[in-house]
C-alpha cells in the first residue's frame, strides 16, 4: 500500500454511520411516515415501534412491506413507493456525531477534506444539506449521481477525488465503517484506510476480499493518532 507514514493531504469520509447515525435517520423517517399516513394506516399498535422491530429483526430493505403485511394490506405496490418517497424526502432529525463535528473542525484548513457516499442522490443530498456538510468539507461526491453501478466498491469516486485534489496513494485517507464495500477500492489504490467501529453501530457486515481497513478506531477522536 505504499508509504503508510506519508503525511495525509486528503482525508475523505463516508457519511452514514461514520459522521452521523443512520439509525437516527431511520427513526426520523419512520416517524414521518407514521404521521403522513396516519389516516390510512390505522392500527392497534404503534407504527413506529413496529417498523423499528422489523428493522432490527428482519430485512431492512423490506421494513415497509413487513409493516403492511402486519396490517393486512394488499396494496403494497401502491403504498410502499409513497412510503419510500416520504422517507427519502422528509426533513430528517439528524445531527453529526460529536466526535465527527470535532474532527471536521480540527482538520479544516490543515488537509483537504472530502465526503464520498452512496445511495439515492436526493436522499443523500438531503442529509448533506441537513448536516451542513457542504460548508465543512472541500469536496462532496455522491456516487448516486452516476448510477448505482458506480457505488462503492467501485473506484470511480475515489479516482475523481484523486484527480480533483492532485494527490494519490498514501497521501489519501478514507474513513468509513463498512468492511463489505468502503475499503476495497482505496486499499487497491494505495490509500490509507481507517474504520470507525462504533459499538452502537447496528450495521455489521462481513469483510469483502481486500476490504479490511488498515486501522480500526472506535471514535474519530483517535483519527489523527493512527495517521501519525
């Protein structure tokens, strides 16, 4: 991976569960759905609590389908797209992790800062706007603008940042939380990689081939120490 002691010139962060809690976003979205569709989704149980149950115990991509099945609804083909749209476009009640807020403040002006995130572009852009990240980093790369085939572990986003900043290899650092996709491409490109393995993170995945990070920390307060 090259000279791992080289001074970092570009530090790029993942978004979900790295800089803020995706779980917080999910709760916010579920509450928005329950409020918007309260008259249509009448139930003798709490809608948010039931969606939380399915998020924790089932397929997180089919939480809305599972809820509608519990309600005995047969119009999921109509309701699920509406629920997804509410979820993606609601005014999310999210905020940066305290250590993320602090590290962005510490590093601002010392190195070039970037953000690289996958997902539907409208949804991810809304998060960036809500968190005020456009004013906190130098480059925001949302791979959804190019299409799902360019989501991580594809190299395109990382290479775009290399070209935009004029740096490559161990001068670049990627900070993420998902060993199934975050670190494959930057490892291959010779970047340094750091995983934030927060104890409260609900999204745990098996590592992809070549996807193990160079360093593991539990808080971004330790980032500069592992980079040297």
